C-alpha cells in the first residue's frame, strides 16, 4: 500500500478523494478486477465509474514503479558513499520520474567524457577554484582553463534544477520544424507535402500532426528538429547557478563568473540541449501516443458495441471475382451449416439458383455481404436475385441484405482460434463465417481478432505497441463485461475476456461444457477444474444462463445478492421467479428498507433495475442504413451528391465514412458541423449513420472529401453499412415454392 502523500497526490490527479483511492487500492490488492469493482463494489469506493477506477490503477502502477526506482537509486548512491540527508530527502519527496532521474544524474556511471579526461589530468582543483569564486592566477594558460571549463560544464549539466529548467524551456517554447528530405525529388508526390516547410510550437501541436511528421521522418521523406532560442535559456541557467557553490561560497567574482558563463553556454549547447531535446520529443511522442490510443480505444468501443442483428439465420458471403464468392450458411446460434462458391459475374444463373436454394432450405433471415473487393456488386446481385424471387413467390419471406465490414476477417481466418473452430475448412470459408457471425453479434465475433487488425485507429503502427495493446484489451474487457456473456454458447476467446477468467479457465469452462452439456446454474461453475471461489466471485455476475432454473442466473444480479432478492420477493408476497421481470412489482420496492452495512443504495438500484429488465442488452436495436444502389464504386461518385453512410473511424482530424464504394470518404473536422469543432469525437462516433454531401473527389489518390454541415446524425451505431431488399417478414415454419418457379428446390450438393 502506498503512503499518505502519494495517495493524496494521486487523488488530486484523478479528481477523487483519498479514501476512494485507498479503497480501490485495497480491492486491487484483494485480486478484484476493474469491471467487478465498478459494478459490484460501489459502496466500497463511492460509486466511481470504470474510467476513474482505471485511471487510479494506472497511476498506482506509475507510483509503484517510481518507489521501486527510488529504492534502487538510494541504494546505488549510498554504495558510492555520497548519500547525504538532504539528497535522501529530495529523492524520497520526488513524485515525478524525470525529476528523479535529474537528481540521480550526477551519480550515474558515465562513459569517458571530456570532464573525466580533465579530471585525470588534474584540473579539478582549478575547476573548484573557479566555481567558488577564487582568484585565478594571471598566467593560467587558456588550455588549462578549457580543461577546467569542461569539468564545470558537466557539473552544471548535472544540476537537477538546471536540467529541469532546460527541459521545461524545450517543452514550453521550442518549435517543431520539418522540411523535405534531400532524397525526395522535386515534384514527387508524397503524403507529407504539407510538412515540407512546416513549423508549430511543440506545446500546442496536435498529436495527429506530430505523429504524421514523425512518420514522414521514419519514411525518410521529412527532416524534423526542434528550434529554441538559446540566450534566454542560458540566462536562466546562470540565474540558477547564482545559488550554487562549494562550501557555501556564492559565485560573485567577475573573473570566475566569465569562465562560468562560458562553461554554462557550453553545458547547454553540448550536453543539455541534445539530451533535453530528446527528452521532450520522447515526452511529446508519449503524449501523442496517448491521444492516438484514446482515439483508437473509443472507436473500438463503439465498434464492439455496435447493434447486433441477434439470433437470426444468416447467409454470409465473402465477395470475390477471380476465385468467386465464398458462401457459408450459419444458423441463429452461429453454428456453421454448409458452404459453396458462386460466380455472380461469370455464371449468373447458377449463382441465382444457389442463393435461392439456400434461402429456401435454411430460411435465411439475413444475408451478410463483406464490404471488400466486389462487395457492392455482389450486394446488388443478391438484391436483384431476391427481388426476382419475391416477384415469383411473394409468400416467401425475403431476408434483409447487409454490407458488413471485413476488417480483420482475414486475420481471424488464419488464426489459431479459427483453425481450432473449423480445422476442416478453407481460410476463405472461415472468413465468410466470421462475416456472418459479425452481423449476428459484433462483440462476440470481434473479440477473436487482434483489435489492431480491425483498422479503426490513427497512426496505430507508430504508437507504443505495448501501451496500445493494454488499452485495447482494457476496452474489450470493458465491453464484454458491460454487455454480459451467455455462458452456454460463448467461445473460449469471449469467455477469457470476462472478469476473473484467464485463458486457461475459459478453455476449462468450454471443455466442461462439451463433456457435461449446458450449465444449468451459475454455481455449477465451481465444478470447473481450477475455478476457485475468487474467480467465481469475479466472473459470476457477468455470465448469463438463459432459461436457468433460477431466473436470477440470466440477470446481472450477483449470486452473493440472491438471498437479498429472495427477501425482497418474500416481502412483496411473490416468488423470485414471479418478481424477476415483473416491472410493476420491482418498481414498487422501497430500497431504503434493504440498506445495510454491506449493501447501499447504488447496488440496490442496480438490483431493482435488473429485476425490471433482467439481462437487458445495453446495445441499440439493429437498423442498417441504405446506400444508394447506383453508387457502388468511386467512379460513380459526383460532387454535390447527397449520400447516407456509416462512420467507420474517428480521428483527431475528422471522421471516415463508408458510403458504399469500398473507399471511405473523409469528413475533415472543419466540415463536421456548422459550428466550430475541435474534437471530432464530440460530434460523431464509429457506427453513427450520417447524411453527407460529396465536396471533392481525387481519383488519382482514391480520395473522397465529404461534408456533414447541416446534416445531423440520423441514427445510432450499427454492425456495418447495409441496405435492405425489403422489410424483414415473419418466418414461416414450412413452405414450398410453386411449380415452374425457375429455381430448383433440391439443396445444392455441398450444402
């Protein structure tokens, strides 16, 4: 546990009180997870949300690392025999890693520097004389003075306050400058032309511009450096040195002062400026990374929480031209039923026949079409086929047609997870299945894919990959636990994201389920090998069992509160089964009657909310947008067109929108609203449906510019862009096409 000073400082940083920090730290020490703490321990920490709890966790880690580093530094300095009480107090009272390293700087092992050479030659006494303001002999050679200044320059550079001042000057006043690299030919088009002659203060440059310049430098298209006026910085160094001395003698001798001024200028230009520039650029990179990672995390959250189609039988198509379209049929639970290949561009009649037969045989309620190459053409073919089918057989229920993002599907297809799920299937068929399942439940399917492969980031390959991975994992875990997981159908990759479950436990749950059949109650989880009381406590509330004997097992009420619900039911004169889902009875519960030392109003409100609507899915109702049928490729797009699209990615400079032509268009932040927008995420989010106007097309670079001015968001998140071939109709339990339909009713061979 951290000391009171750190707890108080951390509380101020996060915007909570110290007692809340202490409570959260204790819960983490007890092995609790962020989702569990946020949902089931609200009284303990004062009803903090996941964001605040996650921030506390992040800062606790920072201070733990800081304290460990302090111990190492104190031990190292003490072993050198140089640890004074004053220095120890400074180190122990330090709360910032960079400041701690500045304090340690004079005691770090150094390579053979100019100062070290000067000391070996015996010039340290002369340096001390100058430093203390003594009288320099008139016949002292310039060479000797240079050696002394080398020692003084290093001494000055090692002063923590001096190094801190130079770093602060770079952070607040330096200017980022970039220019075209000499290796780039004049007139040669690049993505970085706007940065060929560019400058902006490092303190205010937005993260996306800074990352873009760094990428240009990495690709050897740009040169980048920081500019800083040196004179004010050297003056500030001299101000600090006024209080530096040996044996308490201040620097005031004019002759020695001139030598110190020369040494200070040398210390700045040779020792401090290069290292502090690196420090500040690294800090700025970390800041930019955090901004980009937050954008990525927010986009991923909205994508994972996209509206699910639900338990509907889906015919899934992975479009292709040369190798054909891979078709897979999955039932309402996502179970794979069969596959085939069609060639809509080459063998139209055969492809129509195949689609019709699948719809007939499997009662497909939706058709998911991947939005990759030939996606819109395939979608048009499917709609035309269904239109023909409906004209001939109006009694046949017609499935909706939805364009689904393929991002990451190929990664899943080649993954170990996919190989275990479908060892006998080709990669392309696995991809089609993934597309279909993604429509049914985006969250359940996307958790199988590395989030970095989903493509909703901003400079994702340029940011710190460890930090990115941690953030994205945090988002996935938050989404999975926020929605809840159906225990009897969840895959191992989905289960391992549940609070308290490791990959090993997730695998053990699936193996137990395969061997013993469906779980009949949450308590049965305790029979799973390796799943102890702590893991059960952390995971049970987030797992659902549909149609369980105890109706609370399908809700978010934690098993530890079942006895309390039983008391509530008895007080209402009902059984638990009669109370769960009975909104009238649940809303009449006076929660004040049930407040105790263990359970407060926040938890009681959650319980009542679950009794009103047990296991309610927080995601919005699925409603696909409608793309224009006459706009399927970028060549079809014209300036001034008004289109409907789906936001696929939000960045610091704008939002990308799928308008159904394979190439997303960009709404620059200046075109997002009639009012000034500094943060695109405050206006739109991934999955939003927008009405947009085309304001520019660059066929050479395959770029589309869009505007959303005076075009408000017209819908919520959805599973992807899509269009309907007709309103979904209620499925019949049995049907048969009339004779002479032109379609065979026999199932095709490999289905």
